C-alpha cells in the first residue's frame, strides 16, 4: 500500500512540475531527453572525457550537404547519390529527406543548394566505434546524461531510424570482421556451417567473401545494407527466401551492447528472450549489434531472367492481373522475383521490370516456366523485351551492383499480400494497381520473396510477423519529392501516402494485414499490428526487461508509442513513477 501511495505521489509531482530530477520538459506534460541548451546537457568537458575514453573517436556531426560544403573539392553529383560515398559521412543517411526537420518552426533543413544549413534531424556527435568498448562507453554516457541515441551502420533505412534530432550517434560502420565456420556451435550443439560478420560489412562485400569460401547466405540485393543490422532484425527478405527462408530464420547468434552498457552474446541458450526479439522484432529497438552469426549454404548456379514490359497507364491493371494469375506457375522452381512497375515521367507510359532468379535451375527450364505469362502479356499488345537469360552464380546475382543509389527524397508504404489473395482474387490485384497509378503513384515495387520455405518456417519461434508465413508477395509503393518542395507540400505528400494510398494496398491484402517493417510507412497508424502482429505484447515485455529506460526508441519501433515523433519527449506518463522506482529514466 505504501508503494502504491509513493507511485501516486511521484506521478502527481511530475505532472505538477515540482519534480526536479535530471529532466527537461516540453510544452505539454512530458519528460524529455536532455538537449542542447538544457542545464543538464553535457558540456564541452564532458564530451572531452567521452572522447578520451573512446580513443579520440568522437566526431562532431553535420548534415551531408554541409559536409560537402566543408570539403575543399565539394561533392560531385555521382558522389552525392553514391551510397558507398554517403556511408563514409557520419551525418549522412541513404535518402536525404530523413536528415531534414520539416516539422519544426521554422523548419531546419540542409540541401546542396541551400543558402543556410540547419542541423535538422542529424545527430550532434558520433561515436565512431571500432570496438565494442567504444559502443559501451557511448551507451553509458547517454544513460548518464539522459541523451537521445541513434544507431547507424550503413544508413540504408526507409523509416528514418538511423538518424535522430539532437542525439548521440552510435556508428558501427567499422565493425568489418568476417569469420567463416565449417561447424558453428551454440552451447555444444552443432548448428552447421555459418559466418560471423561485423555490423559494418555490406552485403556486396560479404557475397564476395562467401563466394571465395564456396558459400551463400540469405541476403538482399542492396549492396550497402549490412547483414548484421536492421535488415536481419526486421526479418530480412531475399530472392533466396522461397528456397531458404528469411534472414531472421537463419540467424544463429548475435553479439550486442544492450541498454545498461553490457556486452552480451545472444542465442537460443544465452538470453533466449532477446534472441527471439532480435529476429523480427524491428531495427534499432534492442541494442547495438556488434556482430551476427548466420547460417551458410553451399553456393550454386541458377538461371537469371530479366525482362522489360512496356505498357501504359490504362493497361497496367490488366498486366498486374495476368502476373497474379501466373504467379504460382513457378513455385516448383523456388524462384525469387522482383517485379517493379514505374511510370515514365509524367506521361502515360509504364515500364514493368522483372528480374527472376531460379536457383539450381537451367536457363531452358526457367524460360519454359515464364513463357506462358510472357506470351499472354505480348498477345495483349504489350512490348516484351528479354534482356538477360543466363546461368549465373547466386553470389553474383545478389551482388550485381557494388553500390546503392541515394541522396534523394523518398518514403514508402507496403503490405504483405497473402497467397490466398492470388489464388482467389487475382483480378483484384490488377484493380488495385490501376487505382494506385490513377492516383499518381510513381512506382509499385513487387517482391516475390515469400511462400516456399518462408511459409514452411512457420514453426520457427521468433518475433517475425506471422503474416510473412501466409504471404506470397511484399508490395511497396513510393512517394517522392525534390529539395525545393515546401515543408507544407512535403506533409501533404506524406499524408496522401498514409491516408489514401496505403489503404488501397490494405484493401488488397485484407484488414489487419502485415507489412515489412524495413520497407514500410513510419506513420502507420497501427504500426504495432501492421509490423509486429500478435507478437507486440511479448516484444513490449522483453523491451521492458532489457531497456527499462527506453534508451533505444525509433520511429514505429517497440515502445515508440510512449514518445513523440522525435523520440525526445515522453508522451505516455502512465508508468513514469514505475520507471523511476525501477531505476528507469534518471538512475
């Protein structure tokens, strides 16, 4: 009873503004992280001590456009859009819109042609870590001074989770270790062949290293995405997923710095609850990944087929319906396929780009499998051009590009479309495509990366959204703008995506349908259900156990409903007293 009274007293004291702990206050009754100008924000001497403790690897961070201004030679157009180049800039992320603060008054923006540059949503300092001890020091410093943190490996993130306003960045780009194991053991149990990879190693690099060992692993086609980062934490789809499952299905172990600064090994025996959460429970919410150990397989050759179909805005719906009707034709060969429909500028012309990879399959068998679909498409007057039909190694096909393209403004929305929709409502797929293009959607990006082993892995006990297990495809829509777009217009574009266009996808996938949390809309109204499904309550409990102070908060991540959009001010005070009593927030 005394404990209950104490909780109420503390809560009341907070709400009346009388509590004088190490906190600052927003205009509404929220407890905030310390920010520049606050009395408890670290001073220059505090940052100097942090710098000394991490071997002089503390960096002051500026937006990527300011970085380009500050170097004598500036940045060329090709450098600006090159993800490898951008990945070397502490304050850069892949797409520049996430560096901007469009919503402050006045907005804080920094573009290449800007007269003035604001800091925007870019961290203030970065721990440029090369050891786990550097990350531990950064985490403990953030805890001590009640700072917002951001975690970045490559910065390839479409929800803006690799950067944060007024934050301390924990940067893992230089964790570049790669170790292959013929037989990896967890608590004495042989898990088979595997690779342990640091959280700074891009997929393009890892594919090359794996090929040299005669191995392949489940990974995407984005060259700069890291295997041991947000990709695997979000589930991780691949052209090899119909054959081998999701990346998270093939995770064996993680090394992580958690919120209290501890460096822990996480697997099915050590911290099994956290191991469960790290496989599908979302990027940036659980700690800082130092490395991941993932299952490997003998590499192989397969048939790569690339085609372009030229159609128009009035026929795109019919083309999408034909594709949906034929999508099960290829199941026995376990292909992964990317089928991207893009409007050619502002005109009526639409290009359908299809890249299919058939593992352990001959070119003739792949061609025969695709022939009925392509023949029917051509018979309806669409121009079909096959660009590539050849046998190619799996490692090579997944690393066709050595760098991704960025430096633009783009947001995404998506849904996992169930296999049952394709079986029973193929024409509905086309109708939704037609509505989306009629509404001005520039790109609809289809991914045949589910079914097969992804579905058969339904018994894998992990935080992967169960909607993955019944899905056939992952469909993404985009919204774009340019540097000169006003903040008011940016908001209108984003609201149109969230309120009008994503619901069209949801109408196709069904109520309560899921979305891939790495390629979705950070403004999902019910992100808990959409990204995590029935796993959210368990994820919240694990979050409370490992991160009671909610240090690791990202947009649409576990616990983010308790904070404002910047992750700086707490908006849910229902258990602040409990957090304080448990040593949370201001211990």
